[in-house]
C-alpha cells in the first residue's frame, strides 16, 4: 500500500498490516454500500485499494469475514454498554444508559447500519451468526431478569430495527438524529 506525504510511513510491519487491513475494510464497506454484497468481488475491493486480489485474501480470507469485521466494532461497543449498564442499580438507569449507548453506536456506525439493513444477503449472514441474538438476550436479562414478559422481550428485539430506519432519514444530521433515536428507544423499552 502506497503512503502519501500526509500519512507517515508505518514504523513497523504490524502497523503497516493494521493500516492495510483498515484500508481494505473501508473500501469493502464503501463498495458493499454502493453495489451490494453479492455484486462486490474481492477483485473490486483490491482495485479500490490498489492491491492484488491475493493481498486482500491474505488479510480477509472471505467476504463474510469482511462483513463480520465491519460489525465487530458495533458488537464490542454494545457489549461494553451492556456491561456498564449491568452495574447500575435501577432499571431506569440501565434503560437510560443502554439507550444512550445504542444511539451513539447507531450514529457513529450510521453508514454500516444503512447498508446492513438494505442488503438482504448481509442481513441474512448476520442472522446466521447469532452474535446479535446473544447480545439482545443479555440485554433482556440485564433489564428484566430471568422471567421477562413477552412485551419486554419484544421491545428489546425491536430496538435494532431502528437501525434499519436510518436510511430513511439521510437529511438528519447526527445532532438532529440523536434526540429522535433516544426518544424512540425509550418509548420502545418499558420500565415495567
């Protein structure tokens, strides 16, 4: 990967590999969003970053691994949000903390959420992974304990669908979207 004058040459091979992976992932996400998952090939991604197909495959052996790596930051951040909320005392505090955390993830990962929602292949792959379901089950447990009602469980599982709606709100800035999403999450998730 060529370095520009504004970007200093990486000090180590590990740093160069990290930067190359980040560039490949960024290009893949951009192409997935523009063309769709199925219509984007490794060769397209390689061309976008100026690498060979073999170099892309070295860093990411499959397109599904690229997709999973795109979702990892979302999962890691949400796991940290749930961990922090689990240490709070009241259900209201837990709901508020998780709602704020969810909204920040949705806003910071707005581009990823948009194409994940719009591409059926990507959505299907994520459902097969069960990572989201596991995280949502943990949220249900943290908020409502071992015997949640059907309303409580449904409410928690409905919150990620707000990510699907982000693509319908491109005219909103992040600052405009934040309170809208926060109110929506809090309306969905009951205290009782």
